[in-house]
C-alpha cells in the first residue's frame, strides 16, 4: 500500500465479549494464539454513510418533553455523543400526512385540501414537527450530525386514491391510479420540497428525502402503496423539482423503505428498467422477519433503514440466552448486514419510546411521567460500530481470526481521517496488531461491550515493532499488508498530455452512460482521467468510480478523483485532484501516501509555489478562459497568468508538471500551448471537459485533440525565426525592401473588419501598397476568406455585441487556417464596454500583431485605469517606459506590439525598436491609424522569416510615404494630403519593385535596450 507514514488504529476490538465471565486470557492465548487477522487496505467494499435511528410518530417528544433538562441532555448524549454514547450519525424523521396530533401520529404541513392538484396549497408549519426539528437541531449543532433522512410514510390523504392517509391507497396520477381530482404527483413533490425548505430555514439541511414507507404493506397507520414502476414515475417528477428549487446538490432521493429485503430488490429492478435508479441517493429497506438477504443489486448505497425486535419483551441484557433483543444479537445483526449484504447505512427503528408496549422496538425506554429512562445493551452494540466507523469510512478486506474453535467475526474499515477501525464480534477476543515494513501503527485504543461494560476502553499496548496487544481474552494478530498489483504499489509515470475531466451533467453528457463516453475517449488517446462529480451522492460516486477504474486500467491510464480522498481510497484509484477550498495537500498526502498522484488547482503564483513546496505531483492551472463547467471560478487568468505561474515555478527550481484548464477546445488548444509556455518551462498538457465529453464522437474528438497537442500550431511562424539574427536597426531596415517586393508580387488579401467611416480609405490604402482589400464585417464569411492566403484586420472602431461576435468568429477562422491577424483596439480605454471587448478579443484567439496608441496599449496590457478620450492618445510615459511596455506586452502575448505616436515603438518581446518617421498630418486625418493596420496586414500575410522585420517594413512604407506626401507642393493641409499620401504609397511600392530604394534613406530606426 502507499501508506508509509504512521497509521492510527482507532479501534482494535469492538462488540466482542459474549461470555458472562471472561475466560482466563493466558489459557486462551495458548489455545488460539495462532489466529491471524489480515486487513487488506487495497481490497475495498462499500463506503459507509453511518448508523442511526428514527424519531417518527412523535417519539422525539419524549426527549423534548423531558422536564429534567439534565436527563434530557443525557438522552441526547446517549444517542449522539461519540465519547459517552452511541455516536449515531443518521437521524430519520417522519414527514406527517395527517391533521391528527394525537400520540402515534405525525402532523402534516398541508392539512387542508387546496381543491385540486394545481391549486395553491396552504402550508402550515408549527416550528416543532412533533419534536423532530429540535432534536435535529441539537444533533446538527451540538453533535455534528450531517445526515438527516426525512421520510414520508404517505402523501396527504386528499392526494391518494383512497382519500385518506392510512390503509394504503396510491398516489393519484401514477400508472393505474387515476383520480377524479387529477394528477397529484407534482403537488406531492412540491409538498416534500416545502418540508425541506422549512427545515432549511431552521438551520437543518435535510440530506435524504423519502416519499414511501413500506409500500408493499397496507396499515392502519399512515401508509401508501406503490410498485417500483409507480415509484419511478414519481421520482422523475421529484428529482427535477428538487433541482429547480436549488436543492439538487443538498438533497437526494431515498426509496422505498419496503417491508422486505427481497421486495425492495424487486422495486430497484423496476426502477432501473424505468430509468430512475440513477436519480436515487440511497436505496432503503426494512426487514423484520429476517436479516438482509445478501447484497442487493443496486448502484446507489443500500441502507437497512429500519429494523428492530418487535415481539420480544424489553431486554437490557448483552448476552443471556441468545434472545432477539440482546446486545450481542444486534452486534451480529449489524455485522451480517454490513459485511454480508454491503449495507452502507444501518438504522434501528426507534431511538426512544415510552414504556408501553414493553418490547424491544426502542433502544432507550423513556418515561416522561417519572423523568426516567432505561438503556438497552443494544445501544452499546451500535456504539461499538457507530463511534468508530464514521461516515465516509470505506470497508476494506479483513479475514482470519476464527481458528482454534473461536467464533470470531471481523470487519475492517478505513476512516476519512486515516484511522483504521477493526470490528470484532464473537465469544471473546483480544487483539494483537502487527504492522509490516510499510505500515506501522502509531497509536491504539480498544473498546469492549459485554454484560458489564458499555463500549468501555480496555488496556492495549503498542510495542516498538508496531505490535498491538490487548487483554480482552483471545490473543490474535492483525496485519496491515500490501497485495501485489494493487493501486497502492508505487507511483506510475503519468502522461498529462490530454487530461480528461468528466462532466455528467445532462447538458454535456446527454443520455449517454458516462463510462461509455470515457472509454471512447480513451480509445482516442486520452492520457489521464479525472472523475469530477460535484453534486452526486457518495455511494453513486464510488460505484461510478469503480466502473471507471476498470476501464482506465484496461488502457493503462491513471484515474483521479476530484476532491474526494475518501472515494479514492474506497475504489483504489491512482489519486486525487484537490482545489484551493478542498482538503489541504498535506492531509491528502497523509491519507493517500507518497505514491499517490495528487494534483492541486492554482490560479496565482503564490498558490503554485505553495503547492510545489508541499509536494504536489502536478498543478492544474486556470481558469484560462471562461467556462460553464464551474459555478464559482476565480478571475480568469488567461494565457499570461498561466505563463507567469510557469515562469515562477521554473525560477524557483521546481520541476512540477503542469496542465491548464478552462474553456480549452480544438480551436484554441495549440494557441494555449504556444502562448502559455514560459522560456524555461512549457505546459505538460491540457485539461479538457466538454471538448470531449460533449462530442458526438468522443474517440474522434480525443484523437484530434491529442494530435494538436503533439504538433506545432499552423500560426506558429516563430517570432524569431530565420531572421532572428537580425538584431540591429540597420539590418532591420535593410530587410524592408524584400517585404514590400513580396507584397507587390503576391497581392495578398487584406480582410478588414472596420467601421464604415474608414472602410473606403482603408481599401484605397490596401490597393496602394499592393494588397487586395475586402471590407467584410460578417464573421461567417471568414471561414471562406481565411483560405485565400491573406491576413485579417480587426479594427475596433465601433463596438456592439453583434460586432464582437463577428470578431470572434473571424479570429477563430483565421487562427485555424494559420493566417495572421492584426488587432487595432481603437479607443480601448474610452468606455467600460470597449475595455471588456478588448479582454474578449484577447481571450478568443491568437493575435499576430497588436497596434495602438499609448492609451490603447496600456489598456490592452491592463495597466491603465484612466479613461481614454475617444481615440486620442494620452502621453504620460517617457520613451524608456513606452519601450518597456511594448516589450512586456509582446513577451506576454508572444507576438509583435506596435505603439504609435510621435515616436513609434515596436517589439517582439526580445527586440525593441524606435521609429521616428511620419508626419503630423497623419494625426489630422480620420482613419490613418486604422489604415496602418491594413498596411501591416499586407506585409505579414506572406509569413516572412522574421515577423518583426515585416511589421517595421510596413511602418516605414506607411510613414515615409506620409513624409513624402506632406512635402509635395500641392499639399497645403489634411485635405490635400490624403490623395498625395495614396500616391506616395503606390510610388514607393513601384520604386521598390524596380529596386529603386532612394526613399529608404529617410528611415529613422533605432534599437532600444
């Protein structure tokens, strides 16, 4: 097993002694000393929900009406205290169905027929619920109970075929149960939800909700009959009603509390066939004629939700003649249900009841008239289980200990806190616990119940070698050991390339089985799987995880569980992924051991460094882009945030592997790999959710994504490619003619998405520099235009929601085609809408060039909170600060950034240049800044070896043409400047094509350190 750290054995012995006087321990040690109990932590069974009792039919009032408040607290302690009492962790309350408030009835919250199923009901809530609310509040607030099962015996009589809450009858509206008043299924669901809300308002969260009790049995008290198919019909109404009320994450449906175990098994089969089993949080059953008859074929956890000795006379004995009410009998009953029938929850019928009838249907007999009570040993049988086998505990393998004539029954559990509970039931027993080389107990406690002791501590010692010896009677040995091939044997090498996070919500998964979708994805190449279920119940989660583990092991792919360390332990998977609000890393590591794969969600540098220092195996970095898969995401960090985290952990010397998550799909995956990579540390993989889980063909989707992970993106013309040795200004200027000549010879498409004011001017500039312009603002056209070998200009001159959608569609198309994009964030800082639009564009695709004035570039970088005055630039930075800003933005976005002004600054994040060309007339004509973007698009469309040099060539072409135009004698101002400017753009292109480079002598380019 993975656990090489200390293991706490919390319970070495449980309900164990049945002899009235314990035999001599020394003699028995000689006879049975060879007995060995083997505890196999890698062999797992069901997850425990806990042990409990019912308060229905006004039994709770026996506690609330106890006038002696000391005795009242004693009753609560006996039932709920984990140190002095039974430590029950489940309370079952009855939901009333009658206006009758007499003893042995349960009051309803809807006593009056509203007149029809669609009429508005008049709910009545007395804030007491026959004492059940107060006891529940005490259980939750004072004793930490978290599981409250609210169970309706019947719908109100007016909703039923027989018109009353007693003597059976069916719910109106289910198959075979029509009523003249109509279909009451939805009204009954609303009624149950109202009950849950009353409790919630009082501070008690109901976790399990039942709507039937013994539906196979017609009684003179509250009862309602139902088949499994009829129950399924109602479940399909109740489940969405809970979801619509916002209770889906809190409350799960339990069904159906049948009178017999086999009857309940039959109902489960019917519900499964009807498609309702998956909507259950628990399957609940009773039995009075015998115990649980083997493991029930059910996916949800199975509870023995009601059992007791109804017929035997009141007994307080632990062991006498083997009577049905004796403590040892119930210790064995619990063992049989939990071990032989895989029961996850076990509830005795009544915790308290009045003296008459004088039977064993209660654990404590209470007499309010005398302020007295009497406790049966049955309670201590439960105490030995409930105190130490806590909710979330996973039953693990246990064998041996029955040799030498001993009748010893053993069950072992691993609690969520790492303690191991060993339950022993038999004639008499002592325990010796021996740790192996990989597991050594650090502490031990032993507790015994018998005729003289009530879950009492008994001596136990821990030797230096980890051996635990008790002195109960029979010496046995307990070994914690490994099994070959178990998941706890060493850490596998994990490939994080394509990390699949499951999502079983209907919007994503539809009606397809989760396991089938994951297997298809594994066929397509998914390299690691995380089961993430935020709202499912634990038993269902364990069941699904086991199914997934079988599939992932078939493909030799690790399976992790999101958040739930207990589930990971229960199913024996490879590890967990934990968030910042979940269990801390140190605790998870302590529970899972050093070989478990543990990932941590991080969204800041501080969180990342802390996780690395704590020994996380990998980091899940995000959220990169907005995504609907989480409802409480932190601020979107984008590619820049991911890159900052990668750089920080590399600088700190950590080699922790990393994946990023959040809105990743085939359209942006390669861009994410490209933009997120830090200089010393790239990503190791990406985590995807809907890109695979929602795909019609998960195998094909996974195969496509993995191919993208393992190949270079089409747009990755490296910023410092073949021309990367060009680092001085003179060499950069020397490359300009070749760029202009290439545009002249290829006539690249310049697709402009710009405002109508400058469209004509932009088209004329494109023609003048040798490009082929198209003014197309409709995003759907981009899918065709991007195939024509050109470049896209997104000019944010006018912003509205429809236009933004078109920008995103076009950006996606050009990225997928590997064609360059120029982004001009016009007036980016002028309004909140424009600032948000900039964020949207930046997060929607890769931008080869970002061009803007000082105010616009500051807004894009995110460093400016000042409001920009329209498209005008604010000049608050000195030249060195401007150079630093464009360099940092280019490094962040892994592209080229141009800041225009009296002096232009251009950088690819490594090299930065200043350009002092141009003329003041450019600032006096609308659209000149926009048309510089058009000119740049033409220059970079050919994908030159050095993109930065191409951008500088375009700027020189544009700004020197402005200088030459302004110098013409016919130019007297902005009006005469524009046609002269177009002429000079054309003339420079023509001259350069003919190798006449006289114009280039005007270039004023300098390198900036």
